[in-house]
């Protein structure tokens, strides 16, 4: 990373740390989860800059299939940036200011400008060439900040309406708290395994060729399980997958006899793992993403996506996993539902 990239990253973070518990009375944000509104003149919204924006800001959450983009870009010029659109959840301004000194570029982040829990980032340069250069060097940091704002926004929404019954049951059995949406329900419980169904969601599905839309149900939930922790080798991807498959085989049966939830191991969607933390960095662990499929017969049924977080509970010395899943038609976007899963596991705290 170049020097001004380091300065930019520190400057942006300085604007958002410590704002978690503020209470704002402004209007709520608009726009879909997974959108960034790019506000700039039409002359700026041209190649090669649009190519750079698309590459850096519409990255895929791997290894899902069909592809799940982190963001989609929506363009508005300054003349049409008015009214409710100003309350969009994620806004990126790109501006050329010829009054700047020759070497000056400016990147500023602001929170809650026109709406509660809104993130606005402004990139200003003296010329088109300088604007392209700073975007080429710094858009990854911009993406990361919008990415964090997206799941953190959902986490805070879930926090506002909680079910004491569900929270108390999870806390008593696992010694943790997670933020769950209103209407979440425990549908299976064993001493070391809980499954929580999230409220059903519906998204419009457009059938290719017909131009008509129908409503497709998206089913999602969270599984929490634990087992004794003995050594660090348990936190490797092969061992986490082995434990996952054992837990799912005996605790997540399909409604069809002899079928149970398992992990999909094809090359295209082979599970991936990386080190991660919860929302405030107090818990370190391993996150894992991949696809599930119902197994148990010669011909497996279809499945969906999962996103898990594994860590060692400091009080019980058990390896604990929070694993969310999404079962949705391939003809509709999974971004919103997977963001909800991410927000839930990111929200975990020790009780």
C-alpha cells in the first residue's frame, strides 16, 4: 500500500471508532442492503474509472454459487441527488475540484449525514487523472469500510428487538449472547446443539424470458454447537469440517427420511476459512464459508450457503461454533440474507 493509502485508512477509522452506542433521532436509511450509491457528474461516470469501481467495490463473497456480490453500484449525478435518495445507507461522492493544489487529494468519511446509521465517503481530486489514481490505490479500504458498516448496521437493528426467552436459553446453555431478529425461534435443542430459525423472508424472483415476477421464500437460520477443546489442531479447516459434518448428520435431518444436512465439497464451492473476530474484536476465531447439501441417498438434494464462526469459549474451554445457513432460490439475490447471518455471528459476546 502506498503512503497516502496508509494516511487515508487511519483518517477514516478515526471518524468511526467509538460511535457504537450513540443514539440518533434522525430518519432511517433507505436503499437495499448491498448497494452503494455513487454520486458524481456523468463525465466522471465513464471508463476506465467505472471499471475500477466495479472491480474494487463489487467483490464476491466467496465461495458461493451463484455468485454473491458484496455490493452493487447505483449511479446518480448531482442534479438528481435530492429527496429521499439522500438517505441512502451507503453513499460515495466522487468530485473533481480544480481549486485544489496540484498534489492534493481528499478522502473523508462521515456518519449519519442525512439519516441514522448512514455512511458517506467523499473522494475529491484536482483532475480526472488524480481521481483515478487515488481510487486505484484506496478503493479497497473504501470497500472494507462500507462492508463493515453494512453488517454492523444490521447487527444494531437486530439488537433493538430481542426475544428474552431465546436469549436466555442460548445464554444458559452456551454462555454467549447473539443479536437475533424479532421472531427468531429455537426449533431444536440438545445439550450441545441448538438450531434457531429466522423469520421467513420473501424476495422478488424474475423468471428469465417471461418478464413476470413471483415471490420466492428464503429460509435461513443459525445453528449453535459446542464440543470439548483439547488443542489448536481442532481449529484447522479439515478438523472444523469433520466436526461440522458429524454435528449436522445427527442434529439436522431433512423432512425426507434418511436425508441430513452435510457440506458440499466440489472444487467450485469448496469451503474456505480465515481468521476473524467478532464485532468489537474481543473474540478471535476462525470464520468459514461454503455450501451445504442434504446427503444420505445416492442422489443428493439441493442445499444452500453457510457462514460459520468458531472460537474457544474462555470460561467453558469448549470449541463453540455459530453457523448460519441460507436456503434460497438461485434466481434471487442472497446478499441480504447472508449479510444477516454475518451480522449475527459478528454480534457474539461472552456471558
